[in-house]
């Protein structure tokens, strides 16, 4: 998670917190942008950024802590609707016994998470004590927030690996269809052997592309791709390129045998 992602999560959570009709205390968990643990981590990272740039005023800090402490009001959609409906009945005098139920008591106890408020206060204190001149400052912040730290170099590797993976993944089927078309064109039309040579040229281009991608993957894997996600993506990219090359040769071999 980076700062941009954390900020989006914080904003999305704020929107979810503000949703619902007036007087409804329980909120549907489906409104949350992600799981509660990730939201807490996003808040910590966002707050740490404000601390680093001396932008965490007391009023802002209190607002962030109070809003996050309400995360307990998000419960399963079905339970949220039942709870709000029961409260409406209670207010109209039709369901007095509900407020004395264990279900009501548990929700009210967890609706505002005091322990989470104390956790955020402690996090702010811990981050404020860090030395911003320390070369490991950001790594220490991420560790305090419980987020895996990915240095800028590895983050760039991950972006490159992801781009290569998506590009090759999306190009596999169109390339397969092109080879199939050329195979049928060569076998059943006057194009004949010329189609074979065209396919072989395309396979040659694919081979060069595969080698370049493989070399790039090796460089990322062993010179900077220590992040496990980056490594996984590079292995997937290599597998896709190998599969794509194999599909190409599946068409070349029968054509070669047919014409020669």
C-alpha cells in the first residue's frame, strides 16, 4: 500500500461512514471499500504522512480518530437492517424489550472502538518520536503501521512486471487467433507455402520478443525484484511467453510437415 492508495481508502471509508439515513446507527459492511484491518492501516499511513509534513493539527487528528473509531458500526448487511429496523420500532414504542437485549448491548459496546482510538493515539506518539532524517524513517513508519514496506526501486520493478504481465496475458489469445487464421489460410487456399513463411517470420519475431522479456524478467528477479509480488508476476510473464511460443510452434510444425 502506498500513500495514494491509503488516501483513497480513507476517503472511501469517510463516504461510507456518512452514508445511511438519519438516525440509523448500524451501517452495512458492504459499503466499506475493503476489510476493516486494511482501513485501519490506511488511516495510519495517511496520518503518518500528515505528521511528516507537519499538517496534523489537533482538530484534524481528533476528527480522524473519531471517524475511524466508528468502524465498529459496520456489521453484516442483514444484521444492520435488522438493527436499524428494531431501533425504529423501539422509538415508536412498539419494541421496548429490544434495548435490553444482549444483541443491542453488544452492538452499542462495539459501535465506538475505544481500544482503536487508544491504538491510533499511541501510533501518532510513536511516529512523532521517529527521526525524519533517518534513512530508514519511512520503513519504520510502515512497520509501525503494520504494512509491508516496498522501497521505490522495488515499487518500480513491480509496476514494470505488472505491465509486462498484463500486456502478455492480454496478447495471448489474439496471437493464437492470428496463427489459427494463417494456418487455415495456408492449408486451404492458394497462399500455401507463402503462408508458412509468414508464420515462421511471426514466430521468429515472437521468439525475439520472448527472449527480451525473459532477460528483463531475470534482471528484475535478481537485481531488484526482491518483492514477492514482483517475482510472482515475472514468473507468470515468463510462463505466458513460453506458452505463447509453444502455441506458435504447434502451427508451424504441421505446416512444415504438410509442405515439405
